[in-house]
C-alpha cells in the first residue's frame, strides 16, 4: 500500500535532520573554531555534502525502488553481504541510538531544574539502589508513547509527522527571526579574517564536521521507505532535495542567531546551547519557552526515526530466514515486530545511558555506508548503463565526487582523532560481526526486482 505522499516524505526527511544536534552541537564547536566565519563555513560545507549525497541517493531510490535504504542499495550494487552489513548497523543501533539521544534530550530539556516545564520532578529509586533520573524516565515515556502511536495506523502516523514537523520548522524560524531582531549583540564577525583558512583546513574542522554531519543526517530518510511512497521516481528526488535545501536554509541562520546573541564562553562545552541562547534572545522567561518548544520538536524526531528504522529491519526479514520474524506485517501493513524491536533497543540505550559513545561509533559506520552508496551511483552507471533511471544525479559526476572526498576526509580524521578513534574501531568490529551473522544465516529466495517507477 503506497500511502506516503510527497509532503509526508519531505516532512520525514526534515524531521530526521532537524533533531538533537542543532540544539546542542554548537557548544562543542566554539572551543576549537572560535570565529564566526569558520563556524558558518562548517555548517555550509556540511550542507553541501548532504545535498551532494541527497541527489545521488535520489537516483538510487528512483532506479532501485524498494524500501531499505543502504541495505537494498549496497546489496544490489555490490553484493548481498555488503547490503546486510549496512542493514545490520541500522537494525541494531543505527536508528535506535538517535532515537535514544533525541528522547534523552527531550527529557533533559523538559526536566531542566532552572527552565524546564517539568523541572521539579523527583528521581525514581529502583532495585539494588539504581536511580532513574527525571530526564531518563521522561525519555522512556516518550519512546513508549510514540511507539504505541505509530502502531495504531500508518495514516495517523503520517498526519502526526506532518503536523509535528511543520511545528518544529516554525520553532526554528521563530528563533532565527527573534535572534536577528535582538539589538544587543556579541562582537563576532561572519566575514573571513586572518587565520580562518588555516582553521578550515585543520583537523579540528574535520572532527567538528563529524558532529555537523550528524546534525544533517536524515537527508536520505525517504529512501528507506521507497516501497510505501507514491510515485517514487518523482517523490524520492523531490523529498531528499527539498528537505536538504530547507534544512540547510534553517541551520545557517539559526547558528548565526545563537552566535550573535550569546557569548562564546557561555556556550563552550555546553550541550544545552538552545537554553543558554534562549535567555539572551527571549529574556528571563525565554529558557522556559525554548525548552517547551524544543521538546515538541524532539517528539517529531523520535517519531520519524521510529517510523523509518523498522522498514530496514523489515526488508532484512524478507531476505533472511533468521530475521523472518522482523519482516512480519500487521493487517494494517505495519512492521509491528520491527517497530517493537527498535523501541526495545532504544529503551536499553536510555536506561544504560551509553547513547553518547554509541552515536560516535554509529556515525562512523553510517558515514561509511553512505559513502559506499554514493560511490554505487558511479559503479551502477558503469556496470548497468541501460538501467532505467527516472532521475539522474544533478551535477554528475562532480556531486558524488564532492561527497566522497568530504566523507573520506571525515573518516580518516575520525580514525586519527583520539576522542573518536575507539568508537570508530568498535564500529568496524561490529561490521565484522555482522559479516559472520550474515554467512551463518539461511537466506530466503531473492525477491523479484521492483519496477523502476510507479
């Protein structure tokens, strides 16, 4: 049943991109990149990279229209084992970790003692002296509620996704407008100055680009649900392209608004940048209002991740007998087991509070998967030049090459930097474990190829 429209597909892309990182990551960037121009360049380069990746994925999604994202693309282009490795990462923590991160951010903003709407909730004591903080049990609550909501009906989920995403975009627009309306500004310039070129070419820029790409991650979201999208040959290219351009147009000015209103030393090293900036933009009560609206926006992020992630595991269940139970659908065409599995993993990550390192590790693996998929556009053009391509990558071959160069630069520095090396190596170990699982798992007959358009 193809029930997802262009509006919903674009909203899913935007909702996956505008999540936790835009409200938190700037605090970790201002320490090593202390100039306005270098910080804006960071977000601009990240946006260009995401856009180059989006137009490449659009060609793959239109030419190979089956749900599953990299799992389907890499399995078709290279080998089923390569596709399984991408799906293995996505199925285990690729989507559950961002869900947990967004849910915990939701809990932290809501339960902040100074400005959170639920800032005076008590902790809960569990067995053996374990204490569950207000942020943790609020995070658990939102994951459970969103899961139950998505299990009801796909059309109900679509309506909620559209409404919550539009609300989130509206919040960011309000922050931008108010941030540029404020007359009391900081002494920061967004024009290039001496030393900016060295900063942009530095390892610090590459490492910080890792966090920016995490903020932009989700530009390929609609390719995970190709099988449920109406007219994928048109909808997939438009949704990934429009979604990425809209988010890029939001990210640059919202970071500029934070920088021009808030002293750098107040944001440095702080994860709740939006709360700090809110007090400068909106006054004393700004933090309270900011926390409330950000929480609403983060619900959209949790919802979109909970929606598309199970489509990857469902596709794996259709191909591998060991995961067949993940491919089962309800009478309403919903992958119930896959949804519940992802929710369970997210809950474990929230309770164990290991989501921070998991995100570092999974970002390396997902960046590698994305790079292989974009390279697959070039490989597929060479191997199958006559394959019907309802959409062809804009700017080919320059745009895929730009994406691959930036991604390779990031991957190299993620392995070289001491803070990201161990999680990145853990990602490689997990990929190797997935290879073992693949070859030990009995396979289902390969499904018939889907038509190139509908």
